[in-house]
């Protein structure tokens, strides 16, 4: 469904992604693991056209999309819940969700608002609240919900557990699994490797702009390098 082929991305003279390739099949949750600075966020930004690769291709269902503007990527079914949430602080919860449907002109937007409220009941309780006054966990729920309002076929999630208490992390990941089971394909960037691999079908390990390791979630959970570097276990 989504293919990244040998992409090279630079920040000035800094070579951030060094020819990485990955695939995300329809209906999958694919985890992208790695430490800070590995290139995970850069990968998602390149897929969503916020960054342009110097070489290589991004394909959606076999069609190159890396030359399109970001709003075209969204219109083709790819939505991005970015690192740090990036919600509209001065808008209400409901207004933020409406912004997620900005490119839509159909008559079912409010049905999707209710779907988000079903996934995240806490947001329904705070539907009229200004988003900047929400807790960190509630803001993360809102960032995911806003992305879902675009009715994506593929959802890019960047560090959904960042800064959250453990109980909220579990709730967020349960909901991510529910979203996937409802038919949305997910590419998940996450430093909490144990949680990511607990819900993912497959995964890639990204290190300083390269992918040295990939496999099924079970294979990665059992790999000695992953255990040592990301799961806090001995080899």
C-alpha cells in the first residue's frame, strides 16, 4: 500500500536518511523504532511531503507521490499525527476536529466527530474546552482524533506515548489497535519499543539514517540487538 524506496533526505549538508526503504501493507500496523536522531520523524515528514527527498521515491498504491504538496498527500488518504501533537491551542476540541476535515466536502463529518468521541470519551466531555488547556494525554487523543477526521487509509503516528503516564500510554495503544481493527493502516514511530511491538505486525529499526534490521514483531522482540538496545534486556 505504502512504499518508501531508497530515499535520501538532507538538512542542509546533514545526510539524515541514507537510502532507506520500507513497506506498509494494507491493514498492517508497522512500527518504526529507533533512538532520538535516528531519522524516524524525518521519515514520516518525507512520506507526508513536509520534506522532499533528494533522491528515491514514495509510492502510494504503486503511484509516486513524493512530488506532491502536503494537502494532496492528505487528499489521497495519508494523515499525520505529528510529534509534539501540534494541536490548535486556541481552538476548542470540536474546532480542532473540524480542522482535521478541512479538505472534506461530504456530509458525514459529524458522524466522524462522533466516532472520535466514541474512541476517546474524554474528548467528548471536553468538546467545548479550549484545546490548549487540556492535559498532555488529552492533547494526544485530540491529535490522533484530528488526523482521523481526514478519513485516512494510512495513519502516520509520531511518538504517541511521549510524555504520558504509563496508564495513559496503555489507553492510547489500545485505541491505536482499535483504529487499526476498524480498517486503518498505521505506520507507528515510537521510542517505547515494547509497547509498539506488542501491537505491531512488523517493524523496522532505524539507526542514524539507515535500516539495519527489520522483521515481524515477534522476530524483533526476540532479536538480541533489539532486546539490548530497545527493550532493556540482556542479549
